[in-house]
C-alpha cells in the first residue's frame, strides 16, 4: 500500500519530469503562467481551476486521482485556492546554502542602500547571458534572455521593484534546472559579474 507521502512524491516527480522534459517548458514558465491568471493575488494564491489549466498549458497531464490528490493536499484550508509558493516549494525545493549565498550576493550588488528591493533597469550593461542555459542550448540569443528576465519580473510586479523574495523565487527555479552547485554558482557569478 502506498502512503500519502509516497503518492505525493510520485505526482511531484511526474510534474517535474513533464516540465523539465521539454525544451520550452520549465518551472519558471509555469510560474509565469500562474502569475498571469486573473485569480492570482498578493498572497500567491490562484483558484483550483486556473491551477489545473496552468498545469495543462505547460504540458503536465495528471490522472483524475492524481489531480484530486494534489488539489486536496495543496488546499489544506479548503477555501478553493492553491498556494502557488507552497506548490513550487514542493516541486523544486529551496536552493542549498551555497546557492542561496550567491543568489543573495547578486541581489546585494544592486541593493547597495539596503532598501530591500532592486530595480530591473539597473541590470542594463551588467547582465551577461552568455552561459544562460537557454542561450547555450540555442533556444534564445543573449538579448532575448535579457528581455525574458525583464519580462519575468515586470509581469507580476507593476511597481518595477524586485524584492529579495522575488529574486530568490526566480533563482530557485533556475537552480532546479542545474544539477551541480559549482555550475549554478559560476552561472550566477558570470551573469551578474560578481567576484
């Protein structure tokens, strides 16, 4: 008999395989899809229907049992909405200490006044996409990677400000796509020209 935790692990593994198995679909694109839904609110929540639509639009196909199981797990307070941050934590986890350190270091490069936010316009002239995974795979040019980065942050954030939490969320998704710590750390350092 499969335990509930084992069942959840099977579903999460299936979702990850669906997302990472396609060149154009990643955990980040799923996040962009969710943020684009009308029900997405300040608390990182969307309704169940849009959650399922978002999965389907990104190539994730679950059985009815798996869908019901996942929705019941994610909607613990039974209000009909899904905590997107909790879902992403399930599928990608959090970056380890070494990765988190370089993520924060890159953020602080732009937050010199310790205001707690940065502005995407400050990236111009610094962002180096030469080793961006999509650039190295030939899916994007360096300019397209820069535009994609800016669009990612501007879509969910009308103020133009990027908080440390938003920065960490973005790079947690990048981290999930890169197996080795050293490769991830080198990528961040080269992207943001860190020492």
